[in-house]
């Protein structure tokens, strides 16, 4: 199993509610277990035809949580404002173009109808507008991250 595929599997486990994932491809077997400390364990199990001792058969890799996971934990849990939720499944963007200034930052005053982010769905860029006046209190999604329908995007206070 190549490194890119393994990285995708690790990211899948980290970004989802899955606690454990086991994949068998041919004679190779990979088991990924999400740790309780926010890290994750990956165990690569070579084909069983090998006669080496069990310690040499399994390779364990532990990786720390990424900054995206750390920032997700810092997202406000109290609902002291209006939550703007994703109206569709797609990819969240804070700016209208790569390298451009974000549409809004935390602390910016917004008016109802003002574009606050963009969600790309099926190669179409959809402007998401503020649905009430207020101040951006939190941005709960990282730029260029996938979002689900109903997922909180921003908090307006």
C-alpha cells in the first residue's frame, strides 16, 4: 500500500467519528485506531507468510493531532450567538479566489445579505451570505476543508 493511500486513510479516520478502521488489500493489512488523546495509531501488518518474530511483523506509527484538529477543539461550544450553517455539501473557502483577502475575519461587522464565505459544490462557487446583522465571533471551519449540510460555519453575535 503506497504512502499517499495510507495518508488518506489516516485523514479519513481523523476527520470522522470512526474510532477504528481496518483495510485489507491483497496480502497487506492496515489497521488504524484513533487514540483517546487526539493522536492516532497505525499498524501495518505484512503478509503472514513471513516467519519473523511478531515484534518485527508489525510496525506501529503514532502521529499527533494536526492543527486543524486542535483548532476544531478550540471552537466555541457555547451558543452565544447565531450559527451560520452550511446550506450544502461542498468545500468551504474564506476568500473568493486563491490568495485573495478573506471575505470576513473574526471581529468584522456584517450585515444581512453580505457574502461571508464560498462553498464550492460540483465545480460551482456558491456565495454564502450572512442571514443577520452582527459581528463575526468565530469561524468554525478551516479554509479549503470539506463541509457537510448543516455543519456550523461561523458564529455571528
